[in-house]
C-alpha cells in the first residue's frame, strides 16, 4: 500500500513531504521535539494540519487545499497506531482485546475471535488468550498489542517507540517478533534505537525541527550519515562543510583532510561531509610527530563507558564535538578528565569524504 503525504502545522514548525512505497518499512529518527510523533499523529488523524494532503493506496485520507476539503476520521483510515503503552482494555480478556479490532468493523464474533487467535499465535502469545491485561508482563502485553494492531488488517502500521518502555532483556524478543510480522508490511517506525532501525527498516528518515533532513537506505545512511544526529546515533564523527581538494572545510575554518569518495559528484567548493569512527581517533597530551595526520587541539567534555572502552567526547572550542574510543588503561595513563586540553590525531586515510 503506497503512501503519499505532505502537511504543514505552523504551531509546531512542521513541514514535511514523504512518500512510502508498498511494503516498505521506514524508520523515523530524530531528537525529542523534532516532529516524529507529530508525523504519526497527522497520519493517524488525531492531529489536524493547517494544510496538506495524504493518500494511502490511492484513497484520500485528507486534503486541506484551498479548493478541496476532505478529512477522513481516524477509525476509517485503515491505519493502526501502536504506542509505548499497549493500551489494552483492562476489563476484556486478551483474546477479546485482539478480536475488538475486527468486531468494530462489523465482523461476526466467531470470525473475529478466530482471527484473534491466529494473530496471537503469530506473535507467540496464544497461551495468554484467557488472561486479563493486568496479569501480563510488559513484554507479553506489548505482543498482545501488536496482535491487536495487525488483526485490524491495517493498510499502514505506525509504531511509536514500541519497545521504549520494555526491560532490556525483553526488547530483543519483541524485536524478533516484529521483524517477522512486519515483513513486506507498509510501516512507519519511530525509534531512538539504531538496532531497531537496522533490523526492522528498509529506509531511514531523519527529522530535525519539523523537517526531513536525511533519507536513504538504512545501512547506507548509517554508514554515510549527512546529519549530526544520524552520525552520533551510528557512533560516528561527522564534519560538514565545503570541499577543498581532499579536505572538508567547515564555515568557521575547521579543516579535516581525508579520502574522497563519490567521483564526479565531488567538486571543489561544493558541499561535502567527512566521516570517521571514534576508534580511528588517537588521544595525545601534545601533537605527535610522524605520518600525515589531522591534529586537533580540543578540550575533553565527557567520559562515557562503552563496553570495554571509554568514549572521550571533546570540543574544539568552535562547537565541533569529536569522539574518541580509548581503553580504561589509556584513560588512567593519560590522566584524562573533563576539562583537560588534549590533541586528537586522525589519519587522513581513516576519514571518508563524500558529497553532502
């Protein structure tokens, strides 16, 4: 089911145009307040835009142009919204919760319960059919909520941080369920978790301040991010600016030499981005001698444990935040702490420069 959507909402600074192909799974990422939930609510029909239009599989959901005015209410859109809270009816059994989606559309009781049982089995929750929601764990309740959403046979499924409220041990199990049941199903998934995006989506859409600033195939976008949020989410460093030879020069003069990727798409003076991994950044008390490197004088602002390593976040005093991954032994030997001035060294061969 294809989706075509464009809408503006001045009170939230929202202005977005989005196309989703049949069976495509799109992950929507961005900082809090970037407009992700507004996008879902506009599609679901719980928020009305100032202007715009949307069609789903050729059927108009809303059209608020100057000459036309169409507004299909939420319950008639063929869209299911699954949020962090399962929102199950506490007075109904699990199977009746799932059957409710078909019952309200006019399906007979026996048929609705049969469909509910099939979907509960699909998400591995059929054993809870006779229980009430209050008897379920968080992970179990969310699986039931997924079954209820899918039992409605939606043309479009909207997922708003469906695993954010779950225990870290439960989320991987639910992620496996979603990966199976979302296959070839047109879906928009709002998430902050890069693993959700990698496992559950075909394409990433990144939002900032009510606008889409980046869109592309999931793995490719995470490998070559063009937005700072995406780069940080992917655990990469990103510097944007203009191309000068094989270097990216930021507007404030910050310069980073690298290796060009993109062939004819890269031209001197054109927009470019430099991306490199924190694992390719070395930390020194003073600038090292030797092979050609980018040596950056910075100040440490944060030390953050990252498994067996420590991520050292630094500021170059001009707003460029660069991260380096070092061992705990190095932290001790170099006496690293927030507020200390150090030099970050990055080999040009470790920096990828490509069109932005």
